């Protein structure tokens, strides 16, 4: 992988759907706005490390199961 041309992506949309969870519930648990969570789920922007780790904790998953690098 060409790391210089890689971006962080996430699997939040698929994970939330498979667990039957809603974005607004996750946003409340993590302490971010519904709009922020929506933008994260749609990969419109990346989150900070602390919010990413909180998301992983709330979902009971490893950080790398949710967030990954994708080469452009």
C-alpha cells in the first residue's frame, strides 16, 4: 500500500445496521452531535483518536475492526 495516498475509512454504517443500532444513540453514548456522527458514518470526515476509541469501546469492538486505511 502507498501510505502517502491512503485515507482512514470506517465500517460504521455496516456495523450499526448489523447490530440494529441508530446513529443518534451512538452519538449520545460517545458525546458527539448527531450531525457529527452522521458525517463519520458517511466517511465525510475522520474522527479524532479519542472519539474513535470511545466508539470502539461503546460498540465492544477493536478499533481496527471499525477503522481502516484505504488507498486512493
